[in-house]
C-alpha cells in the first residue's frame, strides 16, 4: 500500500501509523465543510495577492483551481480518503495535484487553527438562515391555526390539573412566542460568531503583512476577531448555537408531549393525520403518535450534543488543542436534528384536527370557574382572601352534593355570601370567563385577535 507523504511531514522520519491516521482523521465528518473551506481559501488567496504576498497570477491560478475543485466535488467526482486527515489537508492536496507548487502558496499566513474556525463560522452563518426559515414556517403555521381555531375553547392546565378555560388560539400563540424567542436567540448568537477569524494563524498571528479587513469584506463579515489567542481557542459560539438548538428542541418536545397526551382516547382533543402516525405490528386498532414521540426523543440527542461540547471545553488549556476537533460531530448532529424536527413537526401540525366539542366539554368540568367566582365577589368589594375562602367552601359543597358550579342555583350561591346576584351564573360561562381577561397577554378573544394582528403587522403578512 502506498502511503501519502504528509504536508506537515518535514520533521518526521517515520510514516504515521495507519491506526493513527484512522484514529485522528476527521475527513469523514468535516468534509461537510468543503464549500466553506474553499470560499475562505479563495478570499485568503485574493487578500495575499492584494497585499503583494503572492503574485496576482498565482492567486488567479489558485482561485481557478479551487473553483474547479468545488465544481468537481459537487458533481461527485472527488472522493476523500482517511489518509487526507481532514478537509483542509484534503483540499490543499488536491489543489497541489492540480497546479503544483503554486498551490503550496495558499497556506501562507494561515494555520488550520484559524482556518477551521472560519469554516465553522461560515457553516453556521448558512445554517442560521436555514433554521430561521424553518422557525418562521412553523410560526406562520401557528398563526394560521390560531386564526382557524379562534372560537375553540379548551381547558388550560397547571400541575396537569384543569385550571381555567382558555382559547386554543391563546395556547397556540404561546408557542409562537417561544419559537419567536428561539429565532431571536439564533440571531443573537450570529452577532457574536459573525466575525472573521483568519489572521490569528496558529495562535499568535503572522509576521507577514496581511490585511484582515480586506478578507473580512470579501467574506461579508462586518468585523474581525480582536485577539488571535482567543480566536483559535474560542468555541463559545458552537456551545451557544447548540444551546439555542436545545431550547428550540425543548419547546418542540413540550408541544409534542401535549399532542401525544391529547391524542389519547382519554383526552381525545386532537387527531393527528394518518400520514403522520404509525400502526402497531400486533394491535390492529392502534394509531400511534410516533412522529411527536420521536421529536420528543430526539431532544435528548441535542442536549447530549450541548453537554459534549461544554465538557470538551471545560478546563481546556489555551489555545488550540486537538480535542477541539471533537466539536464538529455534536454541532452537525444538533443542526441536522433540529432542522429535521422543525420540518416534520410543521408538516404534522398542518394536518392536525381538533375536536372542538370535546375540548369545550372538558373546559367546563373540574370547577374551573372557581377563580372567576372569587373575582366576582372582589368586584362586589369582598377582599380576595375572603372571597377565595368563600369560593373554596362552595367547591367543597359542590363536591359533597355532586354538583358542578354551573348547576348551583342563585339561592344556593346566596347562602354563601349575600353579594351574589342573578348575574353570577352568566359570569361563569367559559366564553365570558375568557373574554373577561382582556388585558395585554390575556386570553380574551379580542386580545388574542389583536396579538395576531400585531404579529402579522410585525412580520409583514
Ligand atoms: N481537523 C482539525 C480540527 O478540526 C483542524 C485543525 C488542526 N490543527 C492542528 N493543529 N492539528 O480541529
């Protein structure tokens, strides 16, 4: 077997052991970065020529060759091997194979240490756009559903116990807010990673007369990083991005949990379309919410990715250490998993049916009008602590007499406090209770509709 000479092999007398090549290679996963590596190298070569560090004709030859390499990779004409170590070495080797020693000038004033973070920053810039687009699609679907279900009343829960009736639209918009914060988090993360790292070289910068802002401009970075040591040591932005992904997954998993529960026979609030459920291999009657369960389950992977990266960074000495190569697989996994889950969840949401009657009936039970009764008394001047106690006694009376709050007569109410009047029964119908909560953030139909209008205005819909 012919073994390739390493680009860094000058000082080595013995060949790298095959086992070491296999153990230390990252090409099988970092080949994903080829486009960004080439984009970065093209800008770097142009900057080197602009500064007179290499000749203009040399830069032109390098750029042309890199562009044709990109084209060939995209057409599937190039395959990488383990001996290439990583995507940076593989591309440089291919470049030199094509244009000889001129290709060897590309790595001037650059190290793989600043090169690899450039690639990841460019990768994340593209992926941020992808994730933001998926979040936006999900949010748009939520708005459409919220409009469709504006009359649907459901029981709101705390402690998984029926608490107070709310609009289903209000529930859906709660997730709109969560996914909105997720989008803001990804955008905020981008502000910190969207800086040019090239120029840091191995760790201390370079003695050659580079022009970092020229490279930054070519690669559309608004600024450059400010400390070469920090630049090659820093992976905060990777941890931050995965954190943003983990929170998004957490939100999805909570939504999934509700849908799984609500699609059970016991609840029967929702029906997930056949296209997004699966059957059982033994029980013919089953229709399982597997997609929602898988999204919930995959949240664990992304948490794992976050913990992997944080643990990788803990106690790591300045500056670059090879450990850092281990940052990519968790990052790639988190990005792929989050994108897949956002995509399929949005699809599934488009084919979901709500059983409006069942939801309304459920909203009625469980003494969910109790707070409104207490507030009714407050409106009549009774201090809240007292009205809370009185209403508690009414609930106890109902339980004892096997009655619901709406089945109580006015005379019965009056026995508990003389402030109760004929309007009490009207006050505790779900629609009235809902529409009483008309302050900003409340569940009143008017308020929810106003929020929808506000969102549509903000998002230009
Ligand atoms: N494959 C390496 C990584 O992902 C690239 C940087 C290698 N640098 C080095 N000094 N060995 O971190």
